[in-house]
C-alpha cells in the first residue's frame, strides 16, 4: 500500500490553523511598537512668556501650590504666582544673602544663612515665624546645608565632622546623627543641598551624585547623577539640568524623560511647576508655559 504524503512545502492543517490565529497579533506588533515609541518621545513644548531680573540663580524654590520664590536684584525674597506676577516681597532685617530657600511647604518657608549659621522660617504671608542660631544648640564647625523635615525639625549637614543630623527644637538637641565618614568617601564629599520628599531625605553631592536616606537617617541608595548643583521634585519625579536638557527621573519606575531647552543659553537652575517652567541664567529667570 502506498502512503499519501503532502509535499514538504505545504503546511499541515493544524499548523496552518495556528498560523492563521497568530496572524492578527503579528500584524499588530509594528503598530504597538510605533505607539510605544511615540509615547517615549512625546514631551511638552515650551512657549516663552517673559523674564524677570534676579540676584541669584540658585537661591530659588517652588511650593506645592506652584508659587515660586527667588531673590530679586535687591536681594529681597520675592514670592510670585505661577504666571510670574509678584505677590509678596520679604526684606530681611539684616544684610547678607541666604545660601538656600526651601518653600515646598508654603506655611513654613525656610531660609538658610550659611555665613551666619542661622535658619529663618516665614509664614505664607512672608512674615518671620522664628529665627534659629545653630550655635545656640551646640553646633560647632560649619553647617553647609539645611532643610525642613516633615515633623518640623531641621536636617543639617556639618562639613566639619561629616555628620548628618536632625535637630529637634522641642528637645533642643539632635535626635538623629549619622556619621557619613563611615559610609561615604568623605575626601570627595561636596554637599550642596538637602531635601526631604515623600519620607526620604535626598543629599546632593556634586562629585558623587544624590544620596538617599530614610527618615531615621539611615543610608539607603544613590542616584548616579554627578556634576549637579541643584535639583527639584515634581509629583513622582526628580528633575535636574544637564547638558542643555531638563531631565525628569521617575522615582518609582526608575525611567528618565528629557526636555530640550532653548539653545544658546547657559541655564544654571530650573523650577518645574504644573503648567510652567522657570529657567534661570545668572541674571534673570525666563518663564515658559508648558504646551502639551
């Protein structure tokens, strides 16, 4: 008896059926890949609004209501609404320029005077709430960076003994103290900024990157973004300037998206609000609308 066989170049019925079932998925794959690529490159466009004169590009902050705070040309701390219109001006009672301003909590705006080793808090009307001399709490050496914690204490970095501490004014002492010399390379530490955000403390080292600590001062990890002088937060993203772009790092997905900035300008700082972007040169801040 002769066995009837199909030619080798003809698919068997069961394999042909499987191929026909998979055909719609195979056809859809290029479309899905194209949609994913478009999602990755979809970034807002910048529409220029106006500029304001400033005296410092790095002493600036944005609060959770999208108001911004900066030093005007007379070194007064000026609060602007999201459109860049002046709301309140604070003239400090003494000479000197603050090393940093932190306004995420608009009810307690922090001014840190490194030269005086003092911290001043302002209310939402830019009226002084308190003025703290760190020497009165036994701090010696030089406090290089300071920020407000969620429990109204102060996180402080002492560059003289390489310690990170948390000052609780209620107990008039440091309730947390971490020796960074045992964890990090203290010879290379160049700490520029402290920020607490979503129960984590972020410490910017210009040489090593951004170091993360929990709310008890325990070292957790590092973000390898080196060469920075400042950074900020917007929702679940940390953003920073580098190589003519503004980069947004998703704290949970660990992904980066970037916005190209206007060419021909050297920007030293940036603040990102919900609908506006503020780009700082050495003499002015340029205000842009984010167009989807």
